C-alpha cells in the first residue's frame, strides 16, 4: 500500500514538473515582459467644455501625439486615430471609423510617407530597386482628393500637415519624393482653402539635429519640435472658430 502511494506521488510530481516546463515555468527563465502600451493610443476622456481635435497620420504623428496633448492640456481634447494611418489607401478604408459619430472642431491630417515607399508583392518594405511604390503619385492625388472631400463634410477646421523629408540612406524611399508628393497635396489644399502645417520645410532645415540617421523617424526632441509646430497651427484654427 505504501509503495503504491509513493508511486502515485512520484507520478504526480513528474507530471506537474513536465506541465510546468511546457508552460515555461519552473525553468529558472523569467517570463518575457509584455510591451508597454503606447501612450499615444491611450483613451481620451473629453472635457465637454473644450473643443475636440483629431490627429490623423502615420508614425511621425504617433511620435508627436503625446507632446501635442501635453501642450494643449486644458485648451483642447486631443485625440488621434487608434493606429498608424499608413497610406491613402488605408485612409479610404478606415476614414469613417476614424471620424466616428461625434463632431470635431479641428482635424490635423497627413498621408504620404507610406504612399511613396517601395514595397514588394507581399507588402514588405524593400530597397527601391526590388519593389514598387505603394501608391503611385497619380493614385495618391486621386485618393487624397477623395479624403479631403470627406473630411470637409465634418465641417471641422482642417489643417494639412506636409509630409516630412526622406533622408539619405532611408530604406525603401527616395530622397526628394516627399517634395513631389507635397506639391500634389499643396495644389489640392489650395483648391479647397485648407491651411498647411509645413513640417516638411521646418524639418528640412534641421534634419541632422532632429531626425534619426538614415531613418524617416525623429528623435524624441525632434518629435517635440514637430509637436510645437502642430500646436501653433491647431491653436490658430481654434482661435478662428
């Protein structure tokens, strides 16, 4: 009887040890840490006494979202779309969801860096010689026109944010393409009387100071400087309401 009990106990211990090992427990290795949620996507609880502002854009706008919120604290409820806005084709798919069913006072928006980048047939970023532009400039113009017309229906004050520069050495993008896409966008904005937050010109004059080497993204300080640009444009729009 005692042997049976000991045998059962050993089987239980071995089974438990195996199960723990399968779950990654009891191995002495720490469990991988979950990535912290990006504060740029944190829920914003509106103060009903303040105007509502929406930021639409890609990872450049993700970088300046929190600084913009901090700079406009007590002056506006600053929201952003809950994702990377990507190219204009993505905007066309999700614009209704992003706008939601509540009114906006100001919408600060951009598309461009994802349109002009080079991808392969699977959608992966590749060297220019190995791929094709995600959204050719002619299609970009058509898509942006459609998006602007939809944004105007919100009756919000609209602010176009020009696409920031592509630096030397950036994978999958060509230096100078931002300027070409911005020229197309500028003509559309002029037609519709939409002001521009010209972050392209602002960044171009200080790229080595605020942009990461061979990378379209900006340093933390660079994002704060872009945020200040955005805030100035947003405050002007709010003052004109």
